[in-house]
C-alpha cells in the first residue's frame, strides 16, 4: 500500500508540474490556478515522506521531516525578521498563512520536498567513509545539490511576487548571501539528522532511489522550463540556463549512481 501511494504522489507531482508548465507556456489564463503553487509542494512532500519510509522506516522518515520542518522554519523566520542568513527579504501574501506573520507554512514543505531527493543523491555520491566523516560529506554535498535548485527557483518566484528582496543583489536582484544561507540551512538539517538518527539506522533499502532522483529532475526541469517561457525568457532566460547547469551535473550523477 505504501509503495502504491508513493507512486501516486510521484505521478501527481509530475502531472501537476506538467499542467502548470503547459498553462504557463500556452498563456491560458482561465486555466491557471494559483493554488498549484501550494499544492505541488504538498504532493512532493508526500512522495518524499513515503519514499523515505520505504528506504529507511517510518521513524527515520518522520524524524527527517520534523527536523527539516523545524530547522528550515527557524532559519527562514530569523532571516525574515533580521535579514541574517539569506539577506533582507519578506514574503508577500500569495503563499498563504504565515508563521508569526513571517514565513508561509508551505515554505518548510517545499524545503523538505527537495531536501529529501538532495539527500538521496548526496548519499550516493559521498565517499564511503566511516562515522562522522561520512555524515559531514553527505551534509556538505547535499547542501550543494539542494542550493543548485534555488539558482533558478528564486528568480522565478521573485518574478511571480511570492517574496521580495529588499536590497538589489547582483544575481537577478538576489544577494549572493542567499545561496550561502540555503547551503547552511540544508547542511544543518542533514547534520542534525545524521547525528540524531542516521548513524544508528540499519541498512538502507535503495531499490527505489532512482525515483527520488526523478523527483529532483521533474521539479528542477519545471522551474527551468518556466523561465524559458517566451514571455519570461528575455528576463529570466539567464536564470534558466544558470539553473540548468547548476542542477544537471547532480541530476546526471545521481541518475547514474542509482543504476544499481
């Protein structure tokens, strides 16, 4: 049953991303639903949680989700309130209700949606070291894999007015500090998870790891292709190319490494 649900959530993630992309490219405004921006992270979260439960167990899967949710929400809240971590920014009301009026609740869901496949890829690519060295390598690589998505996602979401940068940074108005903050947030989640849970876990069931890589590819490709929309290309075409070249090596290596 869990495996069937996992496939269902993956299929929904693929179909909803494809629908959103098609409506965007065809510019059919009457078919556009802004709720998709909130629904897609939830289907991606559902897939990630179910996949993690099969790869490890429900205790480990829920532990990673809880750590990811709390740490990303804490980092984002501090970031919005102080300008630390990512730089000075604030969320608009487009993403729904906010925690303490600062961070939409859907944001930690989106973090987990992409953190999990980033972790799977990192575990496949990290050197086979023992103990804390292994955990450190996985966290460091996973942070890079995760941050690669934001290279294309952040300019796209800013353009759609989901959040606003309060300083004119050098990359499509985004400060470079943001990308350090993304890496740091992901690194913190993975290190805490490794210390609290993973080092005590048993052998992983990695038979479906390629599906996690596929989810990374689907969501990343959707962001890249959205920025290649004819109406957005003059503004965000550079971000699309940058995002493609940032994500493609990790997606390709992850795909190759999961072929076993």
